[in-house]
């Protein structure tokens, strides 16, 4: 049975945090200064939930404060957080000095699939090599699950939210393989367009 956490601090943002993803945050509003201050004092996590154009999403990701990068005299701070556990927002809490809610921590319902993992890692390696000219080492790839791969790339918020909502590692891997394949195709199309543009602009004597 999944664990439930009552009055869990929440940080609605215009982005999606994934487990294993590291994210710098600038804390400046009074309510979030209070929230982060309490989390630091108690050594507890808070939740990041995507505040999209369609409203606040139901599924978010808990964030562990890795360290405080900088403190300012006026109380603002820069922190580095790391995504840990997906959760479902069950109920909003309105009587605290910062946003909060009762949440259910979510587990996967099924394990990953070796074939799906191999396919996604191969496509991931292809994409990284295309962008950086360096292919990830095999031992590095073997340690990456779906969240680990997505956390290192610039994935659109809606795609990241879909990954976060999946309770199957196999489904996440298959979704990522398609995302990586599409990204590779887009890169190829851009490169071909650039080559054609250069060709059209060339002058013959």
C-alpha cells in the first residue's frame, strides 16, 4: 500500500521535475522562504507540481534539498534540489502559510523490460552522440533507467509529465525511445535544411 503524507509542502511551478533530476531554484517569495526554511530545519522534502496552462496537475514529484547555493541578506536564497518520488495530490491544504496538501507517494506497478531498456538506451546514446560528438560509455548507459535518461536531456514539460504519470517503467522506456527517435529525425531535418540553404547561397564562377 502506498504511503500518504499529510500537509506536504507544495511548490507549484511552470515546470516538471522528475525523479533523479537536479534543479536549481531561486526562492524569493515570503511563503516559499518560510516553506524552504522549515524543510531545511527539519531535513524534509517538499513537492513540485506543474502549474500548466490547464491548471495544477494532480501528479507531482517530491524534491530533496541537496544544498543551499547562496543566501542573500533580504532572505532570498538559491538552492539545488533533486527529484525523488512521484506523488498524487489528494487534497489541498489552505490553512498553512504556504501551499500544501495531502499526497499519496506512488510506486511502480510493474518492473522494467530488458528489451525496452536496451532499445531506449541505444536511442539515447545515438542522440547524445549526435549532439555532443561523444557516445556515453556502456557502463554509464547500463545504470540509466527512464527517469535517469530523461533527467539529462531537454524534454518538453508535457512529455515529462506523461513520464511522471506512468506507473510502468516499460511504458516510460518505450515512450522515451519514441521521443529520442523523433528528436534525432528533427536534428537530421534541420541539418539537411542548413545544407540546402548553404548550397542555394553558393556562387559559381
